[in-house]
């Protein structure tokens, strides 16, 4: 059976795979992978038993993580200039992942170089297969697709 640390790592790895495949295949899969990242981050934080103050201090020492949260902060601080509060709340909801994702990536378990490259290989393979399918479709129906492009439509 798996140990808890292995299970936590596999869950994080599966969330990364779901995101990479979801980039091409399914927005739903992307959303589920983001929830997986958040769960993996909380799970790793609980398992490593570091205090929240220690984690928070380490987070602010890494500007490559917290600078992404500025997208959220800009929208959050812009509430005083907004006249339509429903619009502002919608923008806030849309920008929420820019606050949560840097935290989730920071708290996730670290991958080795081999595991990281295997994720990149999966991305290259998924994009190559998708591109090959698009090229085949384009070659099979060249004239109609060219007509659609001339009319300003997508392939």
C-alpha cells in the first residue's frame, strides 16, 4: 500500500497531469486540477507540520510567487472607484485564482527534475497529437476551411 507522503505526491502529480491535458481537451478538467492543487497544498502544509508563520515568512521571501497575487490585489483595491458593485464582485471572483494559485504552487510538494521533465514531455506529446489532428483535418477539408478563414471564422 502507499504511504501518506507517496499518496500526497501522486495526488499532486495527477493534478498537474489533469491541468496539462485539460489545457487542450477540457476547461472542466482545468478547473478540477486547480481544486486538486489547492487540496494538495493544504494536505502538504498539514503533513509537513510547519507553522503557518514559518510558511508565510518563506512565501514572502519568494517574489516569483507573491507577485502573481498582485492581479488580485489591484482588483480588490479598486472597489472604491467602482459604481457597479455586481461588476466588481464578478471581477473579484474571476481574479480569485490569481490569489490562490501562487499559494497552492508554493505549498505543493517539490518535484524532482525527472518528474518535472516527464510532465513537460506529457505536455509536448498532448500538443503534438492535437496539432497533428488539426493538420489532418485541415488537409482533408482545405477549401472549406480557407473559405471560413476568409470570412473571419475559425477553423
